[in-house]
């Protein structure tokens, strides 16, 4: 007996609800051999078992990935075989290699009733081998993607079948299916399946990858419009064969081709409208073909009652030719005859239309029209129903109700003795074309149409509506994309504007702070000067007021007072002369200042002379020391040469000792004088430094950084080169802002003590600190802004390192701008005298 091929898909621990629905949809559309040839089994995670079973086509089966092989009980997290049977799950995978490797599952846990030992295999307690499939996977293929060759797989499968033959029975060995499960994919499955003992596959991750391939090649795998009818016919035949599930368990309907949609509980009419609308829309070829096949299947093979228990029949499963071609009066109308009447006052009267409407209320009539003629009530009434399919259902229920009671149209025509009961039926073509009041009313208020005409017209309207809606949606989507593009452009532009605004605001705030600081200092100076002037003006005003009062009193006095006034005038004249004398004294004082400056200059020259004298004395001292050492050496030599008979040598030694003594005394005197001069030199240096500090502090307003002799802040960065460098790299509007930013940044960098880009080199035997050529910051600065800015930064670095290496802030110093060096006190004093003389001549 040939063994049926087996294909199993193990989804492992993968998927969400939407992804699972998408997989099932693709599986439902797959073209596979019939179930007599192959068993197709899918194994989703436990949580999706019921969902997959309810959506999957009937010729595919569902398997669990594992189960608790003992009976249920206190085993938290396990799922027993009884539970799977209760769910209707026919298959389960036991002893998978991943559970052995990752979870440490043993043979005893997976197969409590099967003893497996390749040295001596004993298999027992398995009663029905027809429901057992063995799966072989090489250990070296687990999770690696490697696959056995066809020869290797055949050898192992043959060995396994021989083990079954020797240990169980030849029948079991011949009938049991042994499948391969080691990294099977679409590239190797065909060759493996051709091996004689390979009865199928257990596919792992590859069973899910077809979705990715389907998404990547969806455009290529679609069908053209010319292929839609052929594909529609294939899907229709598969629907008739029951390969797609249309009916839900609660008697509602579902669309097997939209498994990913949330709505899966349509009634018959809604599902028909859904299938017809998508089939007529501007969708892909396969989508249109599948939904057209579904609409055809619903029209020809499904009844309304099959999908919903709440609605009556609208279309019969296989409508007879007479029903589908019957012409009804539309809007739907019913005919009621044999309405009881009586003759009163010369005419016939009967029940009103409202009364008849109440009697027929269970059929939901809109209105009942009794028909009258010249003799009165004719005993006939016309019942109006709604114009939609619900009205048609009510009309047919109305007719079926009368027919069930044998009071239909056929009974009305056949019976001779009709009694007093009313008869009713739905108005059709014969009623419409009849003579009399019924035909007149129907022709006046209705038309003849078949159900097919109305369905076709409604389908045509639906198609137009769906097409219009689809075009509107496309237009809306294009508009939405344009709005998104505009939104993104606006967002990017706004972000850029905000960044520029922040930078401008920061620069503006910095400039405002500087201006406010300068304005405060200027205002403070002006207020101090104003206060001083105000006090002087107040004293002058008081003095003038006193004198004015005195003069007013003097005017009123007599001649004696006038004489006193003359005396006062004389005194005032004397005071004026005194003021002139005071002015002369001021000039003398100015001259004294000049003399004092000349005196300071002479003192400095004297100090320089003393320094020179000190250097000369130091030379004399060193010369004396050298002579003393020479004399000491000669004296030692003479002492060694001394003898008892050599008096001349002894005399010479005494002379040299006396000379050495004089030299030593002279050297001591020179050392005392030298020490005195050193002390005076230090005092002079201190006085000079104090004088420089006083000049820097007192002449800060007079001496600027641009004058010949000025005050320079050593270590302060020159901002001049920054603006030309920025003008080369930025626009004219941005250059000034960028120059200020760069200058501020590098002034801040200069103040950082941790940045010390210096190295020590030997120059003429002296160690000297110079700038490192390979410093990253300076190299980047030079590449970015050029040599001029680089030179300004390195110059400030050298000045900072020389004048204030520890504090790292600028120090003011008297500076000779012309010579480019520190100015001497002599140069500063000469420059001040020159400026004073120029100022004096101008006055």
C-alpha cells in the first residue's frame, strides 16, 4: 500500500493575530493536490489553535506543537491530550529537538510509554500505528540552516524503517511514514522528496518565509485583466468543493479572502454587497477575481437562511426558471380580495384601509388602499410594501402566509365556494395586465420588473457608488500626501528658522549685556561727575546769594555805606589779584611737577648708573677672588719650597701673605658694598614696579591701546583677523555674528587651565616653551579660519603663558606699539611729558 505524502508546517513561537490571519488567507488560496494524495498539517502556537482551525480550509489540518502526555491534573502551564481532542485538534508534535536542547526535555518526559535506545530499541504500548508519523532531523542541522544530502537522508530513513521492521513488525515498517525535518526549504525539497523512504517534511521557519516572498513579488504574481475570468472560475469551483469556509458557526457569513479584516460576521445581503462591490472596484486582478467568484457562489449555491436565522428567504439556492423570470409589480404590492362588504344606503361599504393594515401588521405594510367604483367598495384592496429587499421579503411572506392557509391566488381562482375569508397574493404581470380596478390601479402606480432586473440595477448602482468612492479615496490620498509633503517642508523650514532665531537671540542678548554693562559704567561716571558739579554749583549759588543780599543792603545804605561798598570793591579787586597770584602759583606747581618728573628721570638714570657700578664692582669682586685664589695657590707652593737656608723665599712668603690679607680685606669691603647696592637695587626695582602699576592705574583713560605708548592687556585675543576670515566663509549678514561667536569661543578656550598646547625645546643651550605644531584644536582652527586667526590665537597664548600662566586671565602692561614690546618707564615718562607740553601749548 502506498504511503500518503505528509507536509507539516511548524510555525514555532511566531506570529500575531493579524499575521496568522494573513498566513491562513494565503494557505486557503493555495493550489495543492487533493487530500487523498497529501496530508497538509499546520502547527501554530497554542493561543492561535482555535482561530486557525476556524479559518483554515477543510482539507488542511491543524496540529499542536506539544502536549502533556499524561492525564490532566495539577500541572500548571501544560495542555493535555484530552484538551486537544476536545478542541478538535487531530495532530500533535512530540519530542521536538528544540525542546530537548533548550528546555532539557528527555525521552521519558516526551514518550512515557515508548522506550528508545538505538542499541536495543523497544517500542511498545502504541496500538494504532496508522496515526503515527516519525520525523528525523540531524543533530548538526538544528538551527544551522544546513541540510542533509538526499543520499544521507535516504540512508537514515532506510535504517529507521529497518529498525521498525526488526523491532515492531514488517507491516508497521511498510505503512509508517518517516518524514525529514532538517532545514527544509523550497530549494532542496524536490530532490529530497524523490528518495524512496522519505515520506514528507516537517518544515520549520521556512513555512513562514513565503509571506515575505509573496510581499516582495506581489506585483509580479498578480494576474492581468484578461486572466480574471479564468481565475474566477477556478476559485468558484474550489468554493463549491468546500475548500473555503463561508459559513460561521453562529449561522453568519464570512469572507474567506479578507481574513485579516476585523469584520467576519456578515449577514447574507451584506456579504453579497461586499463581494459585488470589491469585484467591480479598481483592485488587483486576484482580488477582483476571488470576490467575483464569491458573489457568484452566493447567488447560485447559498441561501439567505444559511447565513442568518433572523431573515427570511430572498434568493432560493437554485431558483427555478419561473421564479427568476417572474415579473412583479414594483414597488412591491399585494392584492387582497373577498374583503367583507355590506350594502347600505344604496352602495357597498367595507373595512377601511387602516383596519386592514392592522390585520396585516406582521407583514409590515406601508399602506392599504381599498378599491372603489360607482357601486362603492369593490371588496378588493391593494397593499403597499417597502421598495427594498426587506419589502420584497415581507411581500413574499404575505403571499406564503395566504398560500399556507389555502387562501392564495390559485385557491381563489380554483374555488367556486370561497366563503367569507379574504385571499391574498403578490401582484404580478397577470394582475398588472388584467382589466378592472386592480389592473387600473397597478398600471397607474407601478411597473413590471423581474427580480434579476432589480438585482442587476442595484448591482450597477453599487458598482458606480464603489467606483466613485474609490476615485474619491484616491483623490483624498493624493491630497493627503501633498499635505504631508507640505507639512514636512514647513516643519523643516520652521526648525531652521527657530535655530537661526535662537542663534540671533543669543547674539543679541550677549550684545545687549555688553551694552548694558558699558552703559552702567558710563552712567556711574556721569552721575559721579554730575554730583561733583552739583555740589560746586550749590556752593557757588549760596555764595552768590549771600553777596546779592549784601549788595541789596548796601544799595539802601547811605553814603557811608557807599564808601564801605567801595572798600568792598577794592577788597574784591584784591581778591581777584589774589586769584591771579593763585593761578601763577598753579603754574609754578605745574612746573614743579615737571621738575619732579625730571628728578624721577634723573633718579632712574642714577639707579641705572648704580646698576652699572654694581656690575663693575661685581667684576672687581670676581677678579679679587681670582687673585686671592692665585695668591693662596702660590703661597702654598712657596711653603712647600721653603728651606732652613732660604731666607729670601721666606721673606717672599711673608710679603705674599701680607698681600693676600689686603686682598681679602678689600674683597670683604666690596662684598659689603655689593650687598648694600643689591638691597638698593631691589628697592629701586620695587619702586619701579609700583611706579608702573601707578601709571597703569592712573593713566588708563589717557593711554589707549592704539596710541604710541599705551596699555595692552597681555593675553587678550585680538578680534581683528576674525571678521575678514568669516567674510570669506559666510555671507555679509552672518560674517559679523560668526566673527563675534568665534572670538568669544577662543577667548573662553584661552582661559582654560587644562589646555596647555606648549612643548619645551632647547635653544642655544636654554630651555624655552613654544607652541605645539600638532595640537588638534590649533590645527583645526588654522584649517578652518586661516593663518591670521591662528597667529592671533597663538600670540595670545604666548602672552598668557608669559604674564599669567596660573590665573589664565589678561594682565594690563605698558606697551610700546611702534616697537611691539613692553615700554620702559623712561619711554612712558617722555611720552607723557610730550603730550603734556602739546596740551599746554593748545591751552
